[in-house]
C-alpha cells in the first residue's frame, strides 16, 4: 500500500521523498488545496493524503465491501445483494486475461499517464 511505502520513506531518509513527490504531483494535477510539502514527515498527514487520492481515483471503492456480502450464510448474502441491486457474481467475477499485446498497450498507457503527472509537477 502506498501509505506503507511513504512510512518506509520517512523512516529511511536516505531514500528521499520519491513516493511523496509522486503523491504531491498527483494532488497538484487534481488542483487540490492544502497539499503538504514532499519533505513533510507527518505520518498522519500522509495517511490522509493517500486516502483522499484513493477516493478521488477509485471513487467507486465498493470492492472494499466484499466481506459484507461474502461472510454471511448464502440466503442472507443473496438477500443483501438483492436489496443493494448487486449482481450475484459482482465480487467473484474474474477479469479476462489480457494477451501479451493488450498488456503491452496497457503498460504503455500507464507509463504515459505516470510520466505526464511527473512532468506536470
């Protein structure tokens, strides 16, 4: 998790603020306010920043609710999903495997996106 990497970065000063700089760049790209300096060593501040970034990017964080539906007897799980209008396989569906060519395209897209955030800072 990113906040663990930031904690490690703070605890090991020789690593520098690499992850913190990336997070600051992402927050600037989002035109966020009150962005901490990358040299900030306040663990709580970075935990909040990581959570805010996750909420902005993964605004649909319902994947975190899986155990609400999965840790009950089947009848209750079925009823809960019905009430929430969640398809039966929503938490258990497996994504299709990408071909090597498709994976390379996605990796290139991610690198381009990451580089654009880094250059914007």
